[in-house]
C-alpha cells in the first residue's frame, strides 16, 4: 500500500507546477485589456435543477461550491488511507507529523492574531495562514531536492492533509450561515445511507457517486460549507477490496479522481480565485493589518510552528527525526509548509462568503512565494567554492 502514497505524491508534485501558471494567467487577464471579459466569464450565471433541487451560481461560485468539495473528498480519502494503511497507521511514525501539524495550526494563528490585533485589526481570517497547498509545496520540494529522503515528502503531505482539513472545518464552523435543520437532517440521513452502502462490497460505483451528490446537495442547502460533504463522504469509502485479488476501493477512487482534481479542479479554481488587477493594486495596501498578518502567518508562523513542534518532539524523544535527514532539510520542509496558495484562497473565500479583496489575494501569493523561496534555498545542496 506504500505505492499508493508514492503515486499520490507524484501526482501532487506534478500538479504543483500547473497551479502557478493558472495564477499568472488569472492575474495577467485581470490586468490586461481582457479584464472585462475575464470578469464577465467568472460572473456568468449557471442554473442547475434536478427535481426539487434548484440552484443558480456564477462560474466562480460553482468552482468553489461544487468542484472544491471533490478536492476535499480526495483529501479526506488520502488522510483516511494514511491513518489506516499508510504512514500515520504506525504509532511510532504518527507522533512527528501529528505534532508538526498541531504546531502548523497554532503558530500561524498566533502570529496572525498578534500582527492584526496588535495594529488595530480584527481576528477575521486567522485560519488563512494555517493552510498548506500540498501540490505547490511538493513541486517546490521536488525542484529543490529530487534526491531528498522520501520521509520528508511524506511528512510534508501529512502536515498538509491534517492542517488543511482542520483549517477548513474550523472556518466552516465559524462562518456557518443560518442552519436549515431539515436540510441538515437530510444530509446526515444520506450520509448514513452512504455508510451502509459501503458495507455492501459489491455495490455499484454509481451508488457512491449518487450518494455524494445527495449529501452535497443537502449540505449546500443546509447553510454549511459544501466542502464538508466531501470530507464526510471520504470517510465512508471502504478501504477493502470489492473481491479477493482486487485493489482497494479507496485506492481505486483516489486513482480515478486525483488526476482530475490535481490537473483540472485546482487549476480552474485558482484561475477563478487568484485574479486581481495590478493597475488598482498598490504595495502600500499590504501594510494594512489583515494583509500583513496573512503574509507573516504563512511566511513566518507556519514554518516556525512546524519546525518548532518537530524539534521539541525529537528533543523530548516523543518522536524520531526521519532517517537520513538533516536539521536544515527539516527546516526547509517546514518552510514549504507555509505555501498556502490554493487552499488559503479557498479558506479566504469561505470565510468572507465572497471573493476576497485584492490585498488578501496578493498577501497569500507573496507569503506563499516567500515560504517557497526560503524552502528552496534551505533544501538546495550547498555549492562548493570553485578551486
């Protein structure tokens, strides 16, 4: 089953190279003479109706409300696999990524609150710095050190999995709209039915797809973030095989969905969420409390939290340093955990209920770029002076 982890990492690192292209394309269009058509495209209303279900959203709205829950479905399945069959299934290996993930949640939140509240700002948006874009971070790790220990890649993706789901759950809980109780009950009943279907090993795959859509639809109408449907449904997918000799159903679903998520869903979401006009953007705007807090949380808080937790756990012998790694490499991976990028955009969007302002989008981009640059420098092999 370790091959599933390696395949997941390869897909993530490959997709990470596509995401910056999508971001550059979005910013370029928003700044160019095509800004109006770009904004009009994102605002095109699309209506969906199936029986009593009816919903009309813009292109950007559907990208966040329908496509991103599929991303969190894959993310949840990856975490379930790691807990049951992967690196997190071994208690001795669980301690380091679990504590690193905890540090990666607490420290950036503390840095954000200190930077924002200390300058008269608010606490809104403190979860933005808790995210890690696993795809972009793994791409940077691969570019910096293709021969680095595989344990560093596993540590990075485990921190990303845990922190992303935690940050999304907290954001959804803090920003839930007025809950529609009947819709919430419908989502829970549909989820329970999907869990029962998972006990039927030979259930047609169509049942899982329909079950996910039903849970998603009820969740959307309940007032909760529809991404929660993806997380909840992920943990109903059985890890066992349908028949003897076949591969795990969890592996099958991940293999089937992950390439589409990595190379279509995430880039398209970045294309709809990252665009802002450079003509109306001024660097001095980043000095406001919220943008400054976002940049510091990603570039400083996240790396310090992850590395500090790792160092404390290893020093106290609560965990072991990954075999064949150095402290510098561990610090480099901690720096890459500050690459929030796509997931930070999603959390900023979820927290505000609308497209975040240009200053926040720029702050996410700058903070992630700084973290990626620091990680690249720390992980690159030192050059020997020419003789």
